């Protein structure tokens, strides 16, 4: 049951002209949080590459609910954990907190495509090893609170 907390300070360049976090930055931070989640259990991209080949967890679907704004110099805490394991896909849930306020509630669905592109240049989803599922675990219901 792994949940990883990743902290981010909002920088000036993360904001739009109105001073709010420009939404694509949340996706960049969620991507970082996913890496740190895997790395926290010994499955950083370097470890995945050594065991299974070049890592690939391409996004196939995303969703985000923006509940409260984040501003320059805010300190955000991103909780990430796998909420669903499939045979070849996984869903990573993200709760982004700004202090005691849930700013963003989001998820990313990714496919496991370790090993690099095939002869046609496409990444082909492959079954997720049970070892990976066991190490990363599932995010408990209600997890991701500060």
C-alpha cells in the first residue's frame, strides 16, 4: 500500500499572467510524482531499464478536477499512488494539496510498455510483472491527506 508524497514550490514561471498556476504544470508535477512513487520502492527508471529494458509508461487517459487555485510561492504536496492495476495498464491517482486545501484531484491511466518501440516504431503494451504490482501496491481508499 504505497502512497508517495512529493513536494513542489510554485515558481514564477509556473504561473499564467493572472498569477495562477498554469494547468499543464500540474500534469508535469503529476508525472514527476509518478516517477518518485516508483523510485520510492526501488523501481526508478534506471532500475526498470536494468531489469526490463527502456521504461515506458505512456499516458492513455487523464482527468483533473481543479478545486482551488495555487499561486506563486505556494507550497504544494502531491500524494500519488496506484488506485487500479490492470493486466497491461495502471491508474495513478494524485491528490494535490495547497496547505489544508485540496487544490487538484486527478488521475492518469498509463500502459506498461517496457522494452522500447517495435519494428513499426510503436510502443506495445505488455503485461505488468506481478513483482511491480507487489512492490508498488495499491493506494488505500481515502489516502492522500496531508
